[in-house]
C-alpha cells in the first residue's frame, strides 16, 4: 500500500466514523453498537497512521518505504502518546 492508498483508506475510515455517528443520532443503532464499531474504526485508523509514519520515516532516511508493514492493532494501541 503506498502513501496515496493509505490516505484514501484513512478518509474512508473517517467517513465511516461520521456515518456511524449519524446512524446513532437517527436511532438506527444503539450506543453499545456504536461504541463497538468505533473501537474497530479507531484501531484501523491508528494502524493506517502508524504505517504512513513508518513509510515517511523510511523515505526520509533514504530507505525503501515499501518495506514498511502494518503492525497488529494490539501493538499500535499499546504505544504511549
């Protein structure tokens, strides 16, 4: 996945998040359903941002950005902010 594809995926996930919140507002899903789905979306977003940062760091240091790989959600979610 290249940078452009990652950014497209990030936009899709953000759109999904907005649609999910709208569905809750309209009463189409419960708050519990929204929270469960939001957690998954947030994990996916964090993985995408992590992959993008890896690729950009490799490019900055003249390494091949295509060697960057998505890390498991458990690993990405465990990072300190």
